[in-house]
């Protein structure tokens, strides 16, 4: 299982929110590049970069941070938050992202995402399924929908998309464990997808649990920043599980 550390961005700074609440913001580092260098030095290969300003504004805002990290590290970066137009998408890829993470656009304008996939290929996209009570939440988790996550993933799998990450918003940022049972059901019903768990990881036992149910990757944020999980532990886990690439 791939360990994918997260950096959430507000005004160019590394922050974390609690349950997607912008009023519950904590700044962990003024320099996201410094954080990325720490992840890279620990042997982690991937990075989940989230433009929270962009998610709120509906347009990519922190692309300069993406550009800096992509040019000064060798990490494989997925970037999301505010990707609403072909211009936003081009900025993201031109700035060095390996993958564009999309959520709201897949819900509101799926035909636009299909157009983008014709240009770039479905493998260039990671589709985010942010859920609360198994229903999708979009727009930086500020807007709830009536769409069941199982139908959502099934529909996009049928269109050739293979990479999905799922965040249980009710668990995110609380360090109280993740929705393992939900993830297991999603994986069992959609064999062959690359499934990434996100939200709620609080210790290495949680990480092991996600690997046991078949998750291909785990996005980990607050547990690292709050020293609940050390980078050394994550590096050893990847070496032990044979996923350090």
C-alpha cells in the first residue's frame, strides 16, 4: 500500500482543517516545500496537495506552490481544489502535477470531465469521493448531495476511470480512526480499481488495517503533523510491505 502524505494549502501555507471546517484551521508550516522535503527525505514517493483556497473560490489559487514543490522534489504529486475549467486543468499539469484530483466537477459536470479525459486520458485523474453518511459532499465539503458513493464510483469505473480516493468527512481531522468497513465494501464492489483511503488515520494500527482490507493507498495528514505517526514508521511500513518504489 502506498503512503501518500497530504499538504493542505491556504494562502500558500501548510494547514489542516477539522472536518473540512475553514474556521477550524491550524497552520503547521509557513513553507510547504520544507514539509515536502521532509516527506521525500523519509523515502515517501507521493504527495497529495490540496488547494483549499481554490476549493472555496472555485478556481485554482495555489499553483505556484505546486510548481515549486514539483520542480524542487521528485515526488509524484496529485493536485486538487478549484479545478473547474480546462484552463485550470492546464495550469495544474503545466505546474508539474502527475494527476489532477477532481470531485465537484465529476458530480456537477461529468460530461466536462469526460472531455478532459479524451484529451489527457483517464489515468491522469484521481476522482475524489468525499462522503458524509455515504452521500457525496462537494465544494470543499461545504455542499452535501443526495448521491450515494457506491453509485458514483460504479458510474465512473464504467467510463474507464480507475483511481479513486474516498474521504469520510465525519472522520477527517479528528484522529479517531477511519471508515474501514465502508472502504472494504467499496473495494469489494469495484474490483480492479486503485482505491485510496483518506481521513481519520490516527496511528499505525489504522494504516495496517487499511492495508489488510485491500486499500492501494492511504492519504495521511493530521496524524503526521500531530506526531501520532512518525515518518520513520511510515518509511519502515512501505519497506516492509514492499511498496516503496
